[in-house]
């Protein structure tokens, strides 16, 4: 089964890549090219799908589409910047866990010429990805290796080692849009494997939520949405349909990133709240001072991204 949430994320990146202000624009210029009509149809009536058929100025009036794009802008910029830093610091392997329509192997083809890249994902999603790459870009780069794995029931390490992964090389791991959908033990097993099978100086970037956010989402799922105003009701119904087969089930202990990572002998390097003042200032504020999607920064963060290092 294709992941609707990964298609939603690609559509959000594609829409954000149409932002006129270069400082704020989502840098994933390939996202829209990877999305075919069949994938967009899986989004149903979500405004993101129709937004890609409209001029940006018109589509930008839809706050549901803008809100989705806003989430992906800091996330994409953060991971891109950490990838570039990792290569400068000597990483020679890139592992993308749950790759979906991730385009970094292709957007950063020149930067990654001296590195081996492994894209790990469900077999069906990976087959679609390879077809899209061939249709839009031609043959995949020689340094790209596709590794089919189901994180819930397959051994990540066995699959990667079989594909040629070298534990003695400095590696940069990208784990984007995955942890919240996995059982806690699957998250822990993956981090434990990374910490024990990557050279010192290797790092992993992943996004996550907190345990209290998972609890709040469960409470929201019990709300009678028929009592909501029409616009809110439609948005809530779309949100439920999006997550019905891929619910968020895992969150880190609230504001205990350091302690959580130390259990796996990983060191915390950087945390970014996706709606923090830092994210809004650095990634979401246009040259004219306006903020993408208008929402101000918030002090409390429910969705974040971090980088951790193998000491």
C-alpha cells in the first residue's frame, strides 16, 4: 500500500516550492515532478491537490494548503543544511530511512558524487519512486542504492549490510516523517542500530512529536466533528482520512531529548521546533517581513526535528 502521508508531504513541499520569496521557498524543486496524477488522486479533496493546479497567489488564500506547506519548509531546510554540513565534515555514506519521494540524492547529485547513498523504504513505494526518477530524470545516479525494508517487521541492519553499507564509514542518516508512525520499540531498535553500526562522527536527523501530543491527538479523535463549523468540519474530516491508515502512535518523553538519546549512546547536537521563533525567523519570514501562512511563532512546540551524533 502506498503511503498517503508521504504523498501529502511531497505535495506540501511542491506547493511550498512555488513561494516567490527565495529565502522562504521550499528548496525541493523536484517534489512536484515526482508526483503523478495517480498519487495526487490519493489526496482526495485535500486543498493541496487543487493548489498545484492554481496560480500560487490564488492557492495561497487557502490556509489548509498553506499550513501544510509551512510545516515542510523548516523541515526541508533544516535537513538540507545538516546534509551539506555532514558531507563537509567527512561523511561518505548517506542513508535515507523511509525515503518516500525524498529528492536529496538527485538535488544534491554534485555534492554527493563522492558518497554512497542508500534509500530505504517499503518495496511498493520504492518501485513507484524509481519509476518517477526514470520518468523525470533518467537513470538513477550510480551511487544510489535502493533497499526495500519494512521497519515494522524487517531487520534494517541485515538489509543495509547486504546492500553494501559499511559500518566503519562516517554516515549521515535522514529519518524524515517516520518515527511518529512506528511502535516505540521499532524506533528504539533503529536508533540502537544506528548508534552501534555507524562510525564516530556519524549523525542522524529525525522529526518527532511528544507523548503529550500523541495523547492530545487521541482525545481529538474522539471529538464529534459533526458539531464543528462547516469549514472546520471538512478540514477535520480530511485530517482523519489522511491518518486513518497511518496514525501517529509514538512520541518522545516531553522535552527529554537528551535523556532519550543517551539511552542509545547518542549525543544531542541540535533541536528545532517547527513553529519556534528560530524556525519562523530563519525559514518562514519573507524579505518584506511577512510570515508564510501568517501564523506567529509559539513558545510551546508539539512537532520538532533534531540531529544526534555518534560520539
